[in-house]
C-alpha cells in the first residue's frame, strides 16, 4: 500500500502524542501535522500546565519554563528522530522547536533530506 501525505501526517500526529504521554508524562490537547516540501511541521497545542502558565507571569518564569521544556524535548531527540524517520521512511537533516508561553503551543519542524511532497505525489 502506498502512503499518502495525509496518512503520514496523521501517523506522525498520533505517534508524537503517544511519545509526549510516554516520555513527558502528559500529552498535548491537540496536534496538527503538515508536510511542506522537505519539512514536517508539527503544531502541539495545550502543552503547558496551569502551574506553568502561572510561573510565566514574570520574565524569569517564562525563561525558566521555556528552558526546562526545551531540555525535556532535547533529551528525547533521538526517540523523535527514530519515530519520524520510521514513519516518513526518510532521514532527518535537522530539527527545530520552540514553545509559546502565551498560547501554550509548541512548534516542531523536522527538516528532511528529501522533498516529501514530491515523493508522495509521484506514488
């Protein structure tokens, strides 16, 4: 069976939600995955706890939450690479992520070695 962009996006969203729950102990409220050229862009909403929002009332608190959350994700990067590579069936070139302490949304961007849109439009 040939994969489509839509099925890959759905698989990635489900897998990352599962990773969050297993690795971080808590999952996002919603996840949206988009494949654009050689990028897999994942938007995870609702990842901050009420206590974290409260800590974010100061600059120091905001920086602390961003740093702690970044450290947690970075410590699981090898697992993330494995998950994404297995589903996309391609290698990752680089990974970028950031968190908004205002909206509680994390964006993850996986830059792949090939153009995935072209790969699945051909199939």
